[in-house]
């Protein structure tokens, strides 16, 4: 389902942001002028990725240090072994939209 995550201006470059969409929380990242969305829950032990540290295209979970590529959700550093779900994002008329299940 196409979901409005908010105004593009509400997602600052290089700073993870939490968005509640229905019953789920989505971590939104703006890197190099492009916006990405992941499930907010780390696949290791459930840490909040929107509270993590962003370094380029990699977000680090604040709980145990697992690292994920925000473009794909792929694990790039342990202890997590399972990718985080990534969602397609579009920006139209100043609004950020994600395709959520």
C-alpha cells in the first residue's frame, strides 16, 4: 500500500528519522539527496534503527552495533545475519511515499 510518510523537508540529510505508519514504525534516511525506508527493528534483537548512527549509506543499531545498508536493508556488519526489510520510496510534490505491505 502506498503510504505518505510526510513532508520531504521533515527528513534532514544524514539524520535517521522515525515515522509511524499504521501499526508499524519505519526508519527513514536521507543520504546524498535520496530517501530510503527500512523496518525500524534490527533483526538481531530488535533495536530501533531510527535511533542509530548513520555513516554514509550504513546505519548502525544503537543496541549491539549491527550495521545495515539503508539502500537495500542488507547486513554489512554483525551481529545481525538477516537483512532488514527495505521499502521502495518516491518523492512527489514535496511528500515522501513508501510502498508498504
